[in-house]
DNA sequence: ACCTGAACACCGTTCAAGT
DNA sequence: ACCTGAACACCGTTCAAGT
């Protein structure tokens, strides 16, 4: 085993790049993210990352996609807990906001305007999967008579919109941590008024 | 006048840099924004911009700040038109969404997570000025009995949040132009339910 | 005041070559 | 398959020097 010591990278360079990239994204911001530094940190030549990501944007896209997966898992888990529609909605909002605060730079990356429209297809699909969760929750609420009738979209879209808007304010520090905590209940109450039969 | 021809820049390099920067931001995206190219385009040495912006981030901040000013003007104008609260709210939403679609990259820049918390003070203040507009509108609606009673913030914050969330989806192309147009009325109706007495 | 020109330390990307 | 090393064309920032 000493023979292959430091020859090739330890197994999965791709995963190592993503992990390390997210770490520096969180600690030093998106501006400090450099492929060359990443390679240096991982003890690999600066050209090595290109085997796994065709360019820097491809790494950023992969990072964003992984972020959507994790957010999706988190929200799905929150949806399980909660007997009533208000409980489930409240749980969803809190989970989304918590993720936004804990992963501000990543969430920013996830929703950043892509100038190349074709490249963002997978990211848009991932966002739609999130929207679909809101739809399911609303539809379930309608079946139980806890949510007003009408096209699911006409309620799920505004709900998802408010959810994301609040998280967006929280992550961009337009709202302080205190304002987020203080405003949360009012926002949830308002959302419930918008959903009420 | 031929004597000063091409010696110094045409009067206001600072303003020229901002104008040109916003143009390339819109046309080629934020990744293509380079100080050196900007200087080249304006026929000035690559070190000249540093006289007006201490670094690249300072230029981006100035750009974002100017964006907030323009958005503020646009929204203030939309608020004048409209006799009833629903009319004024609808006008505000449409104005914000129009701005978001027409200036997606700029709005993204305006709300981008700044890793240096101190640097973004002025930007946060600008966002708060926008929030204050929502507060005024809600307070006015309360006086006229068109909006439910209670602390202004408990209604204005969710309203502003929904507003921004929808614009954010529109600009990040999570929603297509069609989905934005189709969803607008449902979102406004939902907001009004959240505000209703 | 405002700008130039050179210099420095970085980038991302590509490509022949190695194992 | 996976990585290296050198090369290329760019960056942002700084700083003496010019007018």
C-alpha cells in the first residue's frame, strides 16, 4: 500500500472537491473559491479537477444540485412530523429558514441567476421538486378540509413563494437573526390566512 | 479642445464605469465583469478605475446601491396610482416583478449574500427603505379599514416577503415568463387574504 | 486631481505526456 | 482511467511616475 502512497488521490477526488468547495464557500465566501486552491488543498495538480468537472461552473452547478438534494431531504423529514395542516406548514417554514441561515452562501448559489439558460435545466428541475412538495402538502390539506378549495397551484405557488422570500431575506441578512425569529410566527399566521377555507 | 482629446476621460469616469458595468452585467452576466475590460472599453488605463472604486467589490456595491435607488423610484411611482388597497398592492407587486424580470442580474447582485457583514450596511439600509414602503402602504390600509388591525410589521413583513419571493422566482427563472404571468393574480389574491380584516 | 505603465501574484483552461 | 507539468491568456491590486 505504500507503493500507491500519494500517487493518485485518495479514491474519490470528485467528492473531495465538492466537500472542500462547500467548506470554503461557507467559510470564505464564493469569491474565494478557486479551482487551483482547491487542488492545492487536496494535494493534487491544478489540472486534476478538470477530469471531474469540465470547468468551474460545472463544479458550482454540482454543488448547487447537491444543496437541493439536502434541502429536499430536510424538508421531506419535516413534513412527516405534524398532525394538522398548520403544524406541517409551520414545520416546513422553520426547516426551510433553518437551512437558509445555516447554508446562506449555498442557498444563494442554488438560486443564482444563471446566464446560460440551458445549463440551469437540472437546477430548475430541482427547484420544481421543492415546489412539488408544497403542492402535495396543500393538496393533502384540501382533502382534509383544512385548506380552501381551488386549483392547487393557486395556493401552493404563493405559499412556496412566501417560504422562499422569507428564507431569502434571512440568508441575505436583510433581516437580522432576531428579526427572523420575531417575524416567523407572523409570517406563518399570514400564510395560514392565505390558505384558510 | 483638440488638445485635451483622449488625454483624460470624458468628464465622469465613475459614472461611465457604472453604466458600462451594468450593461455587461445584463448582457454577459456577472462572471464576465472585469475591471480591466471595463477600462479597455472606456479607453482608459486598467489602473484608472481604482481612483473611483477601491476594488472590484466597491464597484459592485455601488452598482447594487444604484439598483436599489431605481427600484425605490419605480415602486414609489406605482404606489401613487391606485385608489383602494387592493389596487395599490397589485400595482406594487407588478412593478416589483417587472423590475425583477427586466433587471434579473442586477437584482441578484442587490440581494447577494455579502460575506463581509460590515460592507453591506448601506445595502441593508437600502433594502429596509423598500420594506418601509410596504409598511406605509399597510398602515394606510389599516387607517382606511381595508387591512386587518394589529402591529404593522406583522402584516407588512409577510407582504414584503411574498413580494420579494415571487420576484426572486421570476428572476432566477425557477418560474417561466408564462408561469409568472399566470401566477400573478393568484399570488395577489393570496396576499389580500393575508391582509384582509 | 487624475491617470499611466510596469510589476506582482494570482487565476481558468488546454494539452501533450506520463503511469 | 487518472493525473502531471508546462504553457497561454487572462485577472485584481499596487505604486512610482507623469501632467
